[in-house]
C-alpha cells in the first residue's frame, strides 16, 4: 500500500516538475516519500519498501532513476534556491555557506570513493582518514519565521571531490582494472575550485543580485578570493600569522617604474592582538542563538599572498573569558562592520548542522550506489529531502506540530523544533491526512477504528 505524503508537501515537491520527465517525476515522488518515511537504512530498496511501492513498478526502474534517467542535479538546485529566496528580504544580500563533508562508505569498486581526512575521528595529535566520498556543498542561509534565533542552511549545489589519479610507472602495461573514479590531471579540481565553480553558477542564477559566501579556512584562500564573481563577496577566516600590508602609496608626479602593488608591512593578527597601541573594542554580538560578549580590533589591509590587491576588512577577535583562543576573520565587503563580520561567520555553523541532520535522520551515507551517475545523484538527494522538509515546515509545519507535540519537561531550554521534530511532524501530518480520506480519496473517513489501526500497522511495518 502506497503511503501518501501530506498534500501541502506534495504541492511543494511538485515545484520541481520542470526538472523531470513524467516517468522520472513519478519515481522522484515515490523515492522522496520513502526517504521521509524510512526508519531503517536509506538504500534504494529500503526507500521502495518504506514508500509502500513494491508493486508500483519494477524495482530496477527506481535504480535507473539515479543511474540513467535524464535529469540534472543543478536544475534541481535552482528550483530549491528560488523556493528558499522567498525567506530572504529583497533589500538584503543573499548569504551562502560552502563546506565539505565526508560520506563514509564500505565495499569495493565504488566509483569516486577514496581515503579522505576524517575530522570526527581525528584528534589534535593524530590525523585519521576514512574511506568514502568527499562532497563540497553550497547552501543558502535563511531565517524562518518560527525560529527567530536560528538560521538554516538549505543545500542547493553539490560537487563530488575526486582524488587525482596516480601516474602509471613508465614501462608498466595498461591494466584492465575497473576505474575507481579518480580524476585525470585534466579533470582534477581541488575543493576550493569546485566551490568557485558553484559560485559562478549561483552568480548567473541571481542575475546580478549581490551575495556573500562564508567559508572556513580551506575556502578563504586565493583559490576562492581571487576567483569570486563580480557580484559576490567573501567572508572567511584568516590565519593569525598572515602577512598583511598597507595600501600602496600614491605615485608622485613624474615617478618612473612599475606602480607598487602593496605598501609597507603591517603587524600580523597575532602581533596586533598583543599590541597595546590599539585598544580592544568591547561589544555584544548575536552568535549561535545567544548574545555573547567579545573583544575585537578591526582595521583594513591587504592580504597580498591570498587576496592580492583587494582591500579587506579584518577583525581580530578575543574571548574575554579566555576559553577560546584569539581568532581573525576578514571580508571583501568593505561596508560590513566588525560585529557583522563576526555574526556572519557564526552563521556558517548552520551548514554543519545540516550535515549532521542529513546523516542522522536521512541516511546521507547509506545508499549503496556504485556507478558514476548513481553515485553523483543518490547521496545529494538526502539534502534535497532535507531542504524540502525545512521549507515545508516553514510554511505549514509549526501549526500542525502544535496538534501532536508532547511537552518534554526535561528540555527546559529548548526554544524551537529540531529537524527530527520537523520530520516527525511531516510523517504525522501525512498519516493523519491519509487516515481522514475514504477509499476514493475524499475527505471524511469511512474507516472503522479497526481498519485505521490495521492501516497504520501496515504503514509502520513498511517504514521500518
């Protein structure tokens, strides 16, 4: 028995109709239904069972949706971006966050998989690596009406990072071993280069509208800062030993030679933090959902080795409690104040929360795809379902959640719903609406209590 999604969510999902052909759209709706209701492993076959679609059509057609069907993941991201832009005021710049995450895998001959740095298993004195896929994700940061203190990262573009293929030793004949998906020298792109590729796509989609992108240290170097689109600004982290310079002095009349690109050397962030010549400004900023007191020193300078001749707004931050070490951030947007830079950097954390929720609640790492197209499409679909769930909840979910929410006295400081709460609300709303329809699909249930219990048991057994 097919488990129907609540009509308001189905209408939102149908916003993506332009991306698919009619047969692919039917498979897409079935698969995201399974993704919502699946309580076990989120494999393709697990999704078919969770959706109650075993008898809908042959199971291989759902596998072909990822491995062969004609649809484009970037086009899907464009529709998600348009849906998310409704929550960004027209007079504000659009904020994006970029980062990468590891999808751990097991098994042989998984296309594009390899050994990558694993931050969760690493320690300050020990680096750990895990086998899997490294995904670079670009998301739009939005604030929704029901949670004023929290930001959400809605993923819109995805790129799979592929290691550079090792060169074959001279004289060794070509083997017949199946390709692992490693990139040739012509195909190879670093993670920052993949981020720049996605930023160029977003810049074209926004049609000249200003936007900002926030990233950590890996996405704040010259590979990104020197390749930004014309309508983009970067907000990122700067190392405390960065070599900084003043602007070049004005040329004197009749002066010969090539114009200077940078001025005199300035103190680096560490030296500036220790200096007593510049006093700390003490303010309260809104980060991670609460007001925090910070000290900061702000100035403008050139970070020539990274951003070239682009003048930057730089802020050195100190935790007055001494629990955190001094840090430094910068932006290419000279109109941003120091407190705004600090608050913008903190918003990047929303993407880390998205990674956690997609893995824990939607099984981002669990699909067992092996071929190239299937690998590049299946795992990102968990992010698509995440985006649709948050966007649906932002419009319809809060009122529905009030009907079923059970107060938990042990959560004394909880101020808003988690993603698990949103997903549970979507499931409950779908079950409630389906249970209120008669067999012909009309409102006003004609089912007996026993029939309702039997139907609910059927759905739960399928979802599990």
